[in-house]
């Protein structure tokens, strides 16, 4: 079960539905070698009902998912102005209904009081005539039935009022949220994010499979190099002038094998292709992979990258972490009354 604490650490716990129609919850995998915060499909964990097979959904990187969803939520809210107007309207609307309801409850209370007095009077009057408990019960029975009916009506009205107050409170929360949205919505703590996701009833539905984790094999060493170095990759094949800049830093060989290797390594960093794919696509040889190994370990590759100060660069290729998904939320506070279901407190 997701707890409040879990919501704060994993604002999307319980809000994400996988392809298998089960829900994702946050889990820390620090004990495992993949590490870090992840969301896990409940159809695949060990708590699933006995005898049920694991759905096989992959874990989802928590940071990537949260960043993406939050970005969409910020878009959904816009600058908060419209949301604030709607919330204010809603609070005004419910105010009138609430007063009518409070009046109705006090009216019912008065009727109940009168009926109770009447029951007492009938009981006393009957007791004066007879000592029979049955006779007293028979005399008060019709009034008792009426009392029960009134009490039922009162309970309903009280329930209705508390739902209205609840919706009203959400309207006010939403108005505060909208105000906040105008100043600091984009940068919010996970706890605040969780509250807002709750308030907006945000639902994420994966519409495709989660990209598989790299379970075997090593990640692309070229990408790893750029990640570790914190550098971006030249955006295109090196121009002649770029080549003249870096050529003196590299081994001198006849022909263009070295230049082709350099471009192949950049290409691999940009696309994430495997060496066999690169070799068949660019017509280079396995030597390009050996070149990268040597140059990255002896500092040559660092010098080459640092020398290309005027070259347009792009981020190195990164594996796709997220599946395709739809993100829905309610921004119309008038929808909130119908959203007043038991599940709406807490984050599941
Ligand atoms: Zn699943």
C-alpha cells in the first residue's frame, strides 16, 4: 500500500496505469545494481495475487517519468489565471447551496426535537392509563417511524453538506494553487507536486510498452564517455577547417582512415548505434572501435573534443526511458463534486 510518505517521495505512486492495466508504485532500488528511484508495475511484483503470472512490465525511471509528467501538468495549468477564475466561481456557487443545506438541517433538527417531545407526551399520557409496556410501544409506534424517517433525511442532508464543504475546500485549495502557479509552479518540491497531482486527479496511462532495461551487455562506451566528461557531441561531420584543428592531435597516417574514425565515433555518440551497425552504415572498419578505446584512455579524445571550441554541438544520444503515454487531469473545479469519491484522499 502506498503511504503518504511514499507519495512525497514518489508523487506518481498509484497514478500510473501500465499496458497490463495494473498500477505503478514507487520503489527504491538502491540495493540492486541498477540503483535509484523507480516505478514498478504492481502486476509484476511479489505482492500480486497468488497464482497470477507476472505481467512482465519493466520498471520505469522515476526521475524521467516525473519530469515528463510535471512538464505536461504545468502546460495543463497554463499560467494559473484561468484556474483561479474557475476556482473562485466554484466557491461562490457552492456558498449558496451550503446555506440552503444548513437551513434544511436546522429545520429537520427542530422537527426531530418536536417529535421527540410528542413521543414523550404520548408515553406519559399512555402510562397514566396503563402500566402495559406493549400498550405504550403501540401508542408511540407511528411517531417512532416518523422520527426514523426524519433522522434519515437529516443524515442525508449532513452528508451532502460535508461533501459540499469538502468540494468547497478543494475549490479553495485550487485557488491557492492557481495563485502559486503564477509564481513558482515550474519548480516545486515533490511533496507539493504530490498535492497538486492529487488535487488535479492526474492520471497517467501508458499506451505502449516500457522500453526494456539493459539487462545484459555493457552500455555504449562512447555515450558513457560523453556522459562522464559532461560534453556534447559535434552536430555533424567535421568540416575541413575543424579537421585541420584536430588532425595534429591525432596519429598521422596516410589516407583518410583516421578522419573517418573520428567521424564514426561522433556518429556513434549521436545515434547510439552499435559498432557493427556503424561499420555497415559508414563503411568504416573495426579499427574505429580500437581507435576510440585507445584515444579515450590516453587522453587524445579529450584533447580532440576540447579543441573543437567553435563547433555546433548536440547532446549525446540517450536511451529512451519512457513509454508513450497519455496524461489527464481535471482543471475544472466544477468537476470536483463528481470526483468526490472515497479514493480521492491519499495517493493510493
Ligand atoms: Zn504490468
